[in-house]
């Protein structure tokens, strides 16, 4: 079981009270990263020299009275599809194994300007195109709660690094659940923001794209409040005061529980934990409404068609040589080539109309609540599982993205947070969804639940 680790707020307080220096904090994170990497394989690159040099600069700034904000001196990690100047950025691929960018992505520069200290680049599914983190070129990333299981993907190493307490915050990307799935599997918090919220960061050469119309960049953190702090800095908005009321913090909030699709075929332990969390929102003052989100299978279909096509042509420019890709990614590329232009145009139009229709749900509720994944983390060697009614052997990718992928297609912000554990001590994730631009609602509900559940 991973050791407890202080939050960003707790570490910031210790730094400012001079109980610890940035150098000591960074040394500790680097030591944990090195030691834990032997078990987890969470990092592709550990940036020891750069981190220690940066720590000296930040300690000097604090000593001179310059405070860069809540991330000043905080160790963080970046998913290795996010370009870092002068530091290897592989995309988890054979093709870019030795690629060293000349420029950093905007998100890297923004977080550095806020005082964060990068201690390394985290492992991922090849070119972010998968949900397991089993990488044929760099090895699998292991789950910190059970080393025989996946950490989830594609932000595999970021989820493992945060879940293991190596860093309190790491960056991730999400095209079908790639932040929320590892957050769910590794017992941490992950945010997929509103589509387009991270302008200039999710699309282009400096944050490697996969499916441009469904790519999202977001934070993964130990707590909801840490996730909120990171999100605000990543988007350039003011960090709100933490003002959760002690009594009925969710009073007047309408929370929708989508029936049917989102509660079908769940692992019984996942279902019980998520229903308990929904009951907790009612105890905290929220109004619970059963609602219908129709046509989810159609949303899933258009999301897959669009991603298959966009990803195939994105990776086509990397290489057309089968030997350059893992077998699973190559198979998806080949499927993408088969998507014809009329089918793709139809999928884009269907997605536009579906979002227009489904946006009506926000006239009824302020937030939706579902499980993040139908199951907990599966075994590293597992590619299929029994799923559905009657139970049928189904690809783990289809099962695991079933509850997350719709919100990439719709672009709504979604937050995953821990809501319990199985008897085998595997984390269970709860997903909160809100209307475009209403991340504040997710943080309000998430923080209240986090306190109420007190895991």
C-alpha cells in the first residue's frame, strides 16, 4: 500500500515556515522516484541534475523574500508526451526514443514560472494510444496498489507517481479517459477540463496530439484541492479560496444520477462504493435526481470513428513502418486508415447534433455522477475480460473507456476521485461531470465528497 504523502498546501506551508528547504523536498522526491521506479517503472527519465539546480534557485528566491505562489518548490512530473527543452521526450515510442526538443510546451513554462520543480518525465502508453500503460518499448507501468496490475493509461506513469506518493501533482493528457482511468486505478484525483480550456497546449508539436478534436490536457493530484490549484495555474485563472462549509456544503446543488448505460455491468464492489458516495452527496445537502442521458452508444460510436481517423493520420506522419510501433497501436492505425471521408464527416455532424441535444441535461442538474470505470485495475497480462449480459469476452480497452470516452466526445469537464476500495485493497474511482466551463462545480462537489468519505 502506498505511503501517505503531504498535499501541495501542506508542503507549501512547511516551506514557508522554514521547516524544510526546497532542496530537501526535491532530494526526497528524487530519492523516492529512483527507489520506486525499480518497482513501478513510472518514469522514463528522472531529471536529477536539473531538479537540484532549480531547487537552489528557488531556495534563494524564498530567502530573498520572493514567493512565486502555491507551487513554489513543489516537485512535479510531466507525462512524456509533453515537450521539455533539452530533456528527452519520447512519447513512449521507439521512433522518438532519443528525441530532445529545443522548446518546452507552454504548460511546462507556466508551471516552471509558478515555481514547480520537474523531477522527471513519466511513462505512458505508446503515443498515448491505449489505456493499460503496457508499453513494448519501455516496459509496463505497474500499479502502486498491486504490482501485478496496470496503472491505467495512457497517463500511466503520472497516475502511478501520484498514487505512490512520489509527487503530489503530475500532468496528463486525456483523449478517451487517459487521465481519469489511471486516477481511478491508482487512487488519486484527475481532471479532464472542458475541451479547449488549455489553449495552445493540447494540440501541436509541443504536446503530442493523438485525436485533436478530443485531446485534453489536465492535472493529476493527491487531493481535489491540489487538482484545483494545479488546474488554475495551468489555465491562468485565479485560485479561489477554499471555502467548503462545515454543514450542508452541497445545499441547493442538483446532482444527476444517469440511469441505464452508466450503471450497467458494473463490478459489484465498484457499484456499492459509488452508490455510497451518491448517498453521501445527499447527506451533504445535494438534491439527487435520476436522469437519462440518451444515445450513449451512439456517442461512443462517433467518438471511436473520429479518434481512429485522427490518430491514424497523426501517427502516419511519424512512420509508416510496422516495425516502429507496438502491435496494439499498429492495429489501431490500420483500422483508422479504413475510415472513409463520408463516414468521418457524418461522425463529426452526429457529434455536433448529439452535444446540442445532450446539453439540455444542464437545465435539469448542475452535476452528473457516475463510476469512472466499470471495474478496478486489471492484470498486466490481461487483454480481455468477461463483460456484458450475457457475459462475453470483451477487449479491456472497450470495457475500461465505456464510462469516460463519451465526455471526450462531448467536451464536458470530468473529474475522477477515489470513493473507496475493494476487499483486495484496489482503489475505486467516482466520476463527476459538469457543463462546459464549470470545473468549479466539480471541485466543490469533489472536495465535499473527499471530506465526507474521509478515505
